[in-house]
C-alpha cells in the first residue's frame, strides 16, 4: 500500500487495540517500530510479533518518562520519522453528567489524553527537527463532532487534540513536519467491546456504510498520513467513521 521501508515509527498506547493495529500495519509496510505503552508487558508482547521492534515503557503524562522514551528510540534506531499519539484513557472512564465528574477524574483524563499528546510531541520534536522532516499523527475521536453526553471530560480532551494539532501544524511547517489528526468513530477494539453488549451493532444504522468499524479500517488513513503521499497535508482532521459524521 505505502512503502515506509526503514522509517522509524513511534506509537504510544501500542500494547493493544488500535495502537497494536497501527504497529502491525506499519511494520507490514517496512517500518521500524517502537511499541510504547505504560503497560510494558503488553508492549513486549506486541513487539514480539514484529521483527526488529522494540518495547518501551512510558507514562505519556510525565516529562522525564517521555524524554527517556524518545532517547531510547534514538539509541536503538538513530532517528524518528513518524509519531502516532494514540495513548488515551477510554474504556475505564466512568460515564456521568459533567457536574458529577470529580476534579481528579477530569485531571486524569486530560493528563493522558491531551497533555500526553503535547508531552510526547515535545519530546520527539527535537529529533524530527534535526532530521529536517517528520510526520505527527494524533488520534482524536469522532465523538467530538457529536458531543456524547455523560462523557464530557473525554470529549473535551479529544477536542483539545484537534485544536492542538492545528496550532502545532502552523508552528512546525517551517521544519517540514506535518501534523494531522485521525478521528475514528466507534471501533471494535478490546476496549470498545468491554463497554457494552452488542457493541458490533452500535451506531451501525447511522452510518453511510452500514457495518461496524474495525481497527483495520483506521490504519489505512494513518499509513497515508505517514507516507510521502500526504506531504502537502497538515493541520487536518480526518474523520474515519463510515459516514456517521459529516463536517
């Protein structure tokens, strides 16, 4: 599909779910993969499925941890070409009205889902700057467009990712670094399947394409955004949800 031979790709939240699907898909296109996750055992298992991949433990909301991660990638591969900011709190969020969310709950979601994107990008940027090029792909959510009730901390965090992407794209254009967002709709991952019964039917009737979304439906957009085919695309949000949202 897209030749990414020898491109070094850093993927956060890659121990499972969508992050693991990204790792496997990029590896199939010839990329060298850094599987990064707070769940180091899961990261090791994912990396074990990919020839030459490395597993790195990282807390995306901790500056020292993200800087250590970036340096480990450099020590292993010597460069960083692509960053996929996928790590997020999702399935473990307790849904409740915004006025019942505690400060601790709000801060936890924001720290991982929004601050984490900033923190990891900040750690990786100097190495992309030295390369004179790079691709940063942030993962948001199509729920930003619909505004899911009783999930305001999650929706706000993912909306922030879109805003941050646009601002960062303006700042990094002069360094030949593209920054874009993918906003998936409800996707059948382990996390999503744990949220409800009959998850494979959720929202299908609202789509233009009337079938559930799998992780494999999202990876093609990530491969495109990582490849030279998207060199003139930056600051954009691509909604991949089978046509449930039109913006």
